C-alpha cells in the first residue's frame, strides 16, 4: 500500500487515473499494512476514498491488513473511508508475538 501511494503522490507513475482504475476494478484488491503510509489531506485520503468507495458501490471484495486500531485507522484514513472499510470488511484480530524479528 505505502509503495503505491508514495509512487502516485511523487508522480513516479505518470497517470494515476490508470492505477486508480485498476485498483477500482481488479477482482480482489489487497491493501497490505494500511496505516503505514503518509497520506496528505488533499491527495492521499481523497484518492484512497475514491478507490474504496468505488469498490463498495460495485460490491467488489478487498483484503486489508493493518497494525492500527480502529481508532488509529479512522484518524489516518479519515472518518468516511474508515466507515466504508468497516461496513464492507470483516475485522479479524490476530494476537501473539511478532515473527518479523525471527525471520
């Protein structure tokens, strides 16, 4: 997620409409580590909302992973986007020790 958003914000991908359209129309969209990337109020949050809203309207599935709490995610992506995510995704909590350090 963070690499895609950074590339779009830095205009490393020349046509963000193509990327957004692909994110909106792919059969299954997976957003990994949502909440890690820095979203600008004007660009990132708005584009992310457009993608999630279009998937919501088209009843297309998403898988989202995050280490953020519901409150942190809402603050990070904005209330409207967080509401859409909560209404279309099932929350599955995982517990245990991090395996990143042992890999």
